C-alpha cells in the first residue's frame, strides 16, 4: 500500500485507508511493523509538472547524446 505522510502535531503520521484496515483486520491500538521505502517518481511521472519547449523524451535523447562526446 502507498501512504502519504501528513503533519500530525510536531510529528509525521501515516494514514491506513479504511479498506486496507478492514481487509487486514487492523483495529485502533494495533501495533504494526512498517517497512519504509521512499517512492521516487520516474521522469515520466514528473513530465506533466513542468512545461518544456521540447518533449521530455527529446531532452533525454539530447542529454544521452552529449555523453558520447566525452
């Protein structure tokens, strides 16, 4: 499951969606073991957040071509 970190007082908290809690039998007060992995967005996921004069694929090809010159 992916969870978004939210400010909770002076701390940070994770919200377990209701459907996940129900399907796993998680109740208030349960202790859970959590493995933390940061999700790093791929260039494709970031492509919509910035407008380029050229497409992201064209920029990446141009960057890769520049490495061959060295």
